[in-house]
C-alpha cells in the first residue's frame, strides 16, 4: 500500500503525520519501545520534499548510500548538426535554441525529456547526465527503511530528483527476480509529498493508493485543501483528511469535507505540548503514545477504503 501524505501548503503538519504514521506501522513510538515486530524493515519511507526534507529529524536514519542524481541533458555534435531547428521546435521548455549556425543549450531549463534527441534527424545529439541533487538511503533504529532526495542549492527543478527517488530500487526489502536484476518489494510505502499543488507534488503523488491530506482549520487552510482535493480528484486517488491544530473554532473546513464526501481520518489538537515536543525533534507518537493506535486505526481505514488486504 502506497500512502502519500500531502498538504496544500508548508507548515501544516504533513511531516508530523507522515513520521507518526510510519512509526505506528513499524510498531515504534520513536523511543525504542516496540509495540509489535511484524513490519520490521518491510516499510519504506520516502521523503520527496526535496527542497526542504526534514523527516530525517524524527526518524534518525543512518544514511549508508548516497548518489548524485539529475536529468540527462543534450550535447550537440557541431560536425553532425545541420542547424535545421527541429530540436528547438519540439522542446516545450525552451531549453534548446538554434541561432543561425549555433545550437544553444540551457541545462538549467532542461527536464531531460529526450524529445530533442529523438527528433534530431542527424543523430547529432547525445545525452549527458547533469547532477541537480542527491539521493540518500539507510535504515532507521525503528524498523523502517528511509530514502530522501535533496536538491542542490541554486537548482530549480525538483521533478527529476523525485522521479529518480521514487524508482530507486534499494533497501533490505530487495529480492532476487528471475532475470537476476533484483527488485525491492515493500509491504507499505509512505511518501512525504512536497507542499503545494505544483509539478513536484503531482510527481510525488503518482502511483499512490491513498492520499492523506493534512489541513488546518483556518480560511487559508481551507483554500489550500480545496486546491489539493482538485489535484487528487484529477489523479483519481482516494483521499481523506487529517485535521491538524484542531480546536480553532473555524468550522467551514469540516463543512467542506462533509459536502465533498471527504472522510475525516484523524484529529490532532492545537496543543502546546505537541508544538514543544516537535521543536525537540520528538515524533507525535513519542509526545502522545496513544497516537500509535490512532495512526494504526487510520491505516486500517485506508486499507479498507482502497480494498486491500491488511498487512
Ligand atoms: S535537430 Fe539536430 S540537426 Fe537539427 S538543429 Fe537540432 S541538433 Fe542540429
Ligand atoms: S531533453 Fe527535453 S527539455 Fe531538455 S532540451 Fe531536450 S527537449 Fe528540451
């Protein structure tokens, strides 16, 4: 089961929910206290918030693997090129231009889609890798495996990093396949989605079985939740809402959930003790261990809603 934890804006509590859910499924409260053991190392956490990843602060992974990542960008062979301009015509991102007898490339704009290479009639383009970020992976002390991406300073494109991160076939869940290449099969995957509703969010949500939308009961929170609901609806991903900082007295958000037939999966109160614990890098399940059961129950509801077998 692939569960994406998303929110329309940053600072809503997305990482509080994703890390709490991960620890709950791993049977851990973040202090070494084990509730059960059946999911040890069969749970993968992917931090796709590549511009500001922070789930590691709560899950304490031991990063044992690091690789550079990025799109393949075009390199033009001036001897083979006839300056026909076809590459510039097919590039949707203005990352390549033909000016008289010169082909100019703009690697920072290139998405690595490969259209220019495919459409060059002279075979004058080769693709060369360009690192725009890092992928990191390793076990945590809590019986789950952790991966994340980090975008290099000054880079603008998160999508290629998220795409590579999500298909990174790594970890102790790896099993040999018939062709000997191996494949990593996880029982559960939790994806911490970047904030907002732009391309990186769509890339992180691709393939999710369920989207947990974290929202706070304020007019701004309702505005962002509406946008997020439009995104997951367009992607046909079943969704439910976690109401964070509940207790502000603003009721329009709950009314919206009722009208939109969006199940309210969990409430987390506006509580100073939670804020102080998070500031000390304590996960929600350490601050209030009862969230171990509440998160697990929420997981069971999600499994029922998508019609999967419970693991
Ligand atoms: S499509 Fe190929 S031949 Fe035409 S301008 Fe681009 S690189 Fe040169
Ligand atoms: S790979 Fe795609 S985005 Fe990059 S220059 Fe070629 S067509 Fe444009």
